[in-house]
């Protein structure tokens, strides 16, 4: 009897040991499984942080970076500069790029950067939706918006002097505007370079265009570094007229500059194709491609409207701003962005030598 009880006790103890061993083994394996799962989740999260040089209004840029991170999970920081300043900075950093993406500003400067081998070609699948007129055929840049040049004028000045708003390029040469016109410096401002190239085309030849620019120089109060700054100057009554993209004039009107008016030259006006491109030899090439994909999307292009930026959008699926300029009502010139980019440095050097 004692032997049977001892045998039964041994069987029970062996069973308990087996169960405990199984539980211990199972417990040991579970954390390993969770660790592997967590590692997989971490690996799927985008690694790295993008640096973006931005060529449009700062409030729009800040909102765009926030939306990009929200949509993709990728962190991004931005530095806002004028288009000419971005081009100069990217060129200076050619051997050690400090940014990954160039976002916004006229495609002229992107074409100049392409000429100097500063951009990386990338044809996004999203680019298929964009009209051929608004993208580089090799993928060095892709258009995200368009903007037409206009005249910003001060309504109080017009009323005080009992004159009509300027409606032609020749109107700006009227003695009443002497020392009252502002435009950006073409060396730093891509807006101002678009103005200069437009004038050369409107006047029919480079020679006649520079003759006009010399006459206009006598009317100029100052050439600020930023082309968009001229809108505020006119709105505040510091100048009577400014040369600027029309959507920026609308933005300043929305901000409360009630004395700010907008007009367009009858002889013809130029326009920009605001673009996005990848800086060559950047530190985050795969993330940079994701940024371009995002920038061409409907969601990205609609961001500007939330901050009062009313450019016309290139993605046909995006909702156009209600306050966007109607291009069909304007006399637009045949603006050659590729030529403007190719000739940029030569024309600016000529302007510095012969005009300013």
C-alpha cells in the first residue's frame, strides 16, 4: 500500500513539473515574439528627417510641413528663402548638400539648377496627372501651382492724384510714379527675375527690354531682397506700385490691406510654374521621393488655401481656390521657362551692369 502511494505521489509531482516547465517555456517565448513584432513595427516607420528649402510664403510652408508629417509620418523641417537665394545656397552646398528638397518658387530657377547639375531626376507616379506644360520632361522638377504677375497699387495714392490704376507697362513710367515703384532684386528674388524676363518678352527684344528696364529704374524706390515684400510696402502706403505675383496681392488684401489694389498690364504679363524637386546627393533619397509624391497629391496642393495662398493648382483632382486668379481673363505671354532658366545668370549680370 505504501509503495502504491509513493508511486502515485511521484506521478503527481512529475505531472506538476511538466506543466510548470511548459508554462515557463511558453512564457519565455512570448516576449521574444512580441519583441520581434515591435521591431517589425519600428522598421516600418520612416527613418530620418527631411530638410526642405521653401520658396513660397512662410505660413503656407509651416502648414505644409505639418500636413506632410501627418500624412506620411515623416518628420520635416523647413527653411524659407526667396527662389534666387535657394538657388545660390544649393549651389554653394553642392559638395555637401544640407537639404533634401526644394519646394516652391518659379521653375526658371529649377531649370537653372538643372543646368548646373544640382537636382536629382525623379518621375513620380503622381506626375502622370500633371499637364506636360507644367513639368520637366526628365523629371528634374514638377509643377505644383501657377501664378500670374500683376501690378499692386495703392488706392489712396490713386485717389489723391486723381489718376487711373496702372493698366500697362508704360503707365509705370509716368512721372507721377517717380520714386514710387518697388520690385524685388532679380539677383535674389525669383519673382523679380520673372518680372525682368517678362519685360524682355513683352518689349519684343532684349535690347528694347533693357531700354525699358533702364527707364523703370528711374522710377524705382528700392529693390528689396524678397519679391513678395513689395506687396506689403504698397499696402502700407510706403510705395504707390509694386510688381508681384497676383496671388500674393490677394493674400495681402485678405490680411487687411484695404488700400491695396490689383491690376494687370494689357500688353501682356508673365507667369510662374511653382515647382518641387529633389536636391542632388541629398542624405535621404527615398524619403525625398516620398515628399515629391506627396507634394503632387490633391491633399498637399489644397493646403495653401488654409493660409490664404490662392495659387492655381496643377493637380486636376485638387479643389481650386475660389479666389484664384482666372488666367483666361489675362493676356499671358508665351513664357519659356527653360530659356529663362538657361539665360538667368547672364541676364542678371547684364541687369546689374547696365541697369542697377
